[in-house]
C-alpha cells in the first residue's frame, strides 16, 4: 500500500494560516472525496481562513495555484485526478501539473499540497479518494502536508 510509512503526527493549531484549495472538476465522485478530505484536514488543524476554487481539470491547477499564491495565501492545496487512457494525454497532463505546481511552490515560496492522483484505473483513484471504503485519504494528506510545510516556512522566516 502506498500509504505505508506516512507520518503520524497529530494536527497542530494552524488557525493563523490562510489556505486555498484549488480543485479540478473531472471525475466528480473522486473529487468530492478529495475535497471532503481537505475539509477534514482544515478542521483538524483549526484553519478558519480557507477558500475553495474550482477549475475545469488538472491541467489548469498550476496557473490558478500561482494566482492564489500571489494573493498571499500561506498554503495552496491542489487536488485533481488523471486516469490513464489509451493516448499520451495522461503523461502530458501529469507532467504539466507536477512541474507547474513545483514551480508555483518555488517561485512564490509557498507551501503547495500535491493532491493530484495519477492512476491507471478509476478504482485506484477511488481507493485513494478518502471515500467510505477507500484505503487512503489523499485530500487530507495533501492538505496536512501543505499546512505543516506552511508552518515550517513561517518558522524559517522568523529565524
């Protein structure tokens, strides 16, 4: 299982953080699960200043994440899903999203939670979406990672 070895730290109080979640619209059931997981993480970390923005697909995540980072959010969580098909489209979208989100993090020095599922089958996506019966909750994990990273960036900036 991919989740084996995940950190088990308890959520901390991140109520002072401003967090944005940008989520793709394709694969509604999976996306609903990822967004619910993100919301559970925001609540667990006591984040009250959070906004959700929807985009058409995973390819559009980086440009909107960049715009949100430029607005001063402490963390941006990107949620999407790409399921392999019979064309190279999968590779192009996955690479563009991964490279683009990495660039957002570095260009803006902002925490970016990577909650993009890159799966061979819809079942794999459902197993990671945080739904009832899912083995993993990648929406929660990506949001948690972004929050903890944002707190770390704040600590580094304070010296």
